[in-house]
C-alpha cells in the first residue's frame, strides 16, 4: 500500500470505484469501496495524488480527502472521457481518471469551499422560486384570459389580475373560479415574499465580502451577479485574460476550423447558464444606457448598435458584436 503514487476515484452515491498505481504505472489497487469505507482507505495510505471527475459531491470529497494530506484534483468529465478504453464501466472510468490526472496539459476545476457552495445553493434556490412564480403567474394569466380578463405582459402587470381576483364586487368571475384563483394568488404572494427574503440575504453577504463589493462597482453588475461570480469562480487568477473567462462562460464563438480556414459559429454556450444569463442582462443594461446618452468609453459607443425591437449586438455571428460582448463581460 505504501507504493501507491496516483489514485483515480469514480464517485457515486454508495459504491466508489478506486484505481491506484505506483510510480512506474503498475496497478496496485483496483477495487470497489462502500461510502463508509472511503475515508478509512485514504487514512491508511501515505499522501499521494488523487483524481476525480467534477460532479455533485466532488468538492465535498476533495475537502475531506485533502484533510488527510493527499493532493486532490478535480477534472471536467468531458476531458476524462478521451482516456476511457472501449466499454464504459466504473472500473474503466476510475482507470481513465487515474491516467488523466497525471497529464501535464490537463485542466483542473478549482475546489469550492462550503461557504461558496452555500452561496451557490442560495442563488439556485432564488432561481428556482423565480421560475416557480413565473409558472404560477402564467397559470393565473391564462385562466383569467379564458374569462375575457387580460393584462399586459410582465410580472408587475399580474398585480392587477390579483386585485380582480380578490375583488368580490367583480361579477366577471364565478364563485368557484374566484376560490380557485385566490389560491393561485396566495401562492404568488408567498413566493414573492420568499424571493425578497433571499435577495436581502444575498445583498447582505455581498456587502460583507470585499471582492463582491468591488465587483458591484462594474457597470452592469449588481449584487446577484457579484454573488454568482464569487460562488462560481473561486480562482479568477486561473484565467490568463478576460477572453479566457468569456470562453469559459460560453460567450465566445464556437470554432470549427480546419485546413487553415477559420470558421466561427455562434456562441458555444458552455459553462454555467445562470452566470452567462446574468452577464448578458448586465451587458444589455450597459448598452441601453449608452443609447440614452450616458457617458461611456468610445469602444462601447462605437459598438452599441441597436435595431428595434431586438438589438443587433445580440447577433453573436457578427465579429464586432462578439468582440464587444466578450470585452464587456470580461
């Protein structure tokens, strides 16, 4: 057991596959471990290099195994797939992870702390509640439309519909419909209250973090975006330039070049969709203010091309639009 130099772990819920080799590449251990046996296994071996794929529990196991003196690295599953030989099994995945973690050109995922994971959970919870509220508002809007009652689009306009539902003097609603839609109105208000509470906690956490406060000084970046960047980007120094960060988020064009011919398509949409969406909203806000005469840098004014009702800069097939968008989000 003392000869182990590198270990690859195929993470799972209950049963973990371990593949360990020595310094010469000879297989030393190839076995399955129960969840309760994993940490005991690493306690009994000297410190070594441990690799695992990025998944839901990878950051937790990285922190726990790292406390035992091991050097733990997380890799994107897409990069590990190239090292899987023939059929896919847990043993083959563990072997591929063990080989991939030793490659000098391999890219690794920064390890998140429990605090960063908690902030990410809070942001995801807010996003979930927001989508649920949108679903309930759409249900209220469609039900009332069947009775000839319509309102403008948007969440703010739904307040007028709620007033109609709660108005007992409005005889356009049958009693059964009013009772049913009142339950929907109550649900909208409960979800709104929960979202407001979460947003207050997010704003408070941003104010207590120096880096997050500096992020909010960037035009188009608010507390939600700043908290998302802090939670999802633990190590900004891992990016050489702002364009590398834009490519990691999925805002740069997807390349399909060969034979000396450069072919660029639409944005790759790789990375975290929530962070990419927030950055897009922030970029739209910046360009919108430049449209109405706000003081902006010359390169922003030169690239703020608009064509109602949809801004031209959203067409990421345009080289100027891609350059503008990548620079703003970086």
